[in-house]
C-alpha cells in the first residue's frame, strides 16, 4: 500500500495520528520511514484483531452446535433449497402403569390426555404415564368403557390380544376376557377394528363380535344396554341363559357351567351385580 493512500480512522486516535504526521515533522527526521513503519504496525494489529474475532465467532458457533446436539436436534437438507430443523430420534424410556381391577370392583382411570376409562371387574389395563409419540396406545385384557379425548394428530389405539381398535375421539366399550369371545360396542363417534386379517369401520349402536382374530358378526343394537355394568347392573334385553352365565363368569372370575335348562328362554330386566355370583343366580330365577 502506498503511504499516501492510507485512510485515517474517524476515531479520536485516528485524528491525533493524522495531525502528528502532517503537522509535527522535524526536518532532520525521515518522516516517510516513520510513517511507513507506523502504518505497517497498524495494519498488522488490524489483521490480528480480525483473526481474533473470526476465532471467537467459530468457537461460539461450535458451542451452539454442541448445545443443539445435546438436546437431540439436527439439521436436514430437504432438497428444495431450504433447511428444516428436525428432532433426532432420541427419546426417554416410556414409563408404563399397570392397573388390575379386583373381582367385583370397577375403577375409573384418567389418562394424561384427559381420556376417561372405566375398567370392569378383573380387567387389566397397561398405559403410559405420559403419552409421547405419534399415537396414544393402551392395552386391555377384560372389559373397559372409553371416553377418548379428541386429538386428530394422535390417534388413540386400544390393543387386545387378537385385535386393536383405533379412534380419534369417541365413546365405546370393549369386552375381551381371556378364553371367551370378544365384543366391541360403539356408543358414539367412529372406530376402526383391525385384526391382521380384516378391517372394519364401525357406526354408532353397532356391536361387533370376534372369536380370536376373526370378525364373526356385526349387528345393530342399543349401545346403552351394553354399558349398564358401569352403574353396577346388567341390562337384560332378551339374552339367553348361556350368554348371561358367560358374562357373570367374566365378572366374578368363576367357572359356572350351564346345565342346559331353560335353553330357549329369553331374559329381560336389570340384573344387579352383587357381592357374589350365588346371590346373582338366585335373583336371576326371580326375573320373569
């Protein structure tokens, strides 16, 4: 750089330097040499400051990347000229809760999303303490009534041994005790049953019966008749004795056998779920 081309800073120090160079020149001193050395020192100092600022910037950027990675974030090129931030697949282990209802009792469970479950006698329910993922899933063995909180982005899934029920927000009842046929009754909304072999979308007041993973029947019913157990009784609406005994065995965990009498008789009315099955059977004989 030619000394004549040097540009003084507009700072106070720059003004002092310009005054000294232009006004304070003893004749016996080689002022041009002094100016050249001074300018070289100034240029070197500026270069050092630029390198120091660059190093600080790079260090700060590296620290930011380290922080982002520690929280599980990465950056992904979408191929469309833009960059999107996506969450890395680093998740905490899911903490599950297992609840088993004793014989003759009913438990009400409120899940982390506000979904309400009423679990019947001898029912086992496994659910996460907090939902964290694309779906909300629980597992049921026995009978339970669901009032699912609507969440369009996170479908609710009830898993049984041989099938699953998927919903967004609705009210329904599942009955799937081990060793007997299963039933799903839809009170309101819409659900989809998947067995691995078949899929079926239900409508309100439909009853779907399953044997294992096979859908064996679909019929229209009064759904309220199938959820009366929540209030401590069974609504009998033309049920046969074998079917009533099956329901009572599920509830009490007993193995009462049907002796074949009154095979063609249909029962109507309310059957109160009492302390033990013997009392219930006695009251059943009184129903006309």
